C-alpha cells in the first residue's frame, strides 16, 4: 500500500517484536485460519482490481465525448478515477484502492506466517529441552 499512512511499517514493527523475542500466546489453528482468510481476501481484492481495470473504464459513455470537448474531458476523468491517469494518482483510483487492500492482506498474511513459524520453532525447542531433561531423571 502506498502513501504516508501505509500500514506496512506497523505490521513490520509488530512482526519484528513478536519474532524478535516478544511473548506471545496463541492458537496455531487460529493463526492458520487467519493466514487462509488473508490469502482469500488478497485474492478477492486482486480480482476486484482486475475487474476495475476492465469494467470501470469509461472510454465510451455515449454522452457525446466523440464530438464535444467537455464530454470527452468528463469521460477521461471518469476513466482516470477507475485506473489513474495524468490528473489522478493511482492510490486514489478504484484499482489503486483494491490493490492497496490486496497488499495489506498479503502483509498481514506474511506477519501471521512469521508468527506461526516462530511459535512452532519455539514449541519444538521447548519439547526438545523437556525431552532432554526427562532422560536425565
């Protein structure tokens, strides 16, 4: 997601804190469900971005844009609002919004995957330590 309010920095900081030694209690099955939901959401947002690119294009509104300059200008603005152009930045378009949501869902998925991997590593380490301690008794 682009822009100064992009949430990636927050997710990355959270992931670094958790993966870097923070304390975490969680349900691995719940995290796996979150990972799946994030992927599903990212896929859905990608589909919407593609549809916006194809279906929201305003190249022929039928309002006289072929003959009237102001109608052509209006059609161009609608088209740019869908996919971007010289007057509208990508992040302020329908396609840009869906793409930003897709990126955000992927970032969340990556964060959940990192947390789950670290949890599983820690769980295996603890199990190994307990197993070793059990043989010493």
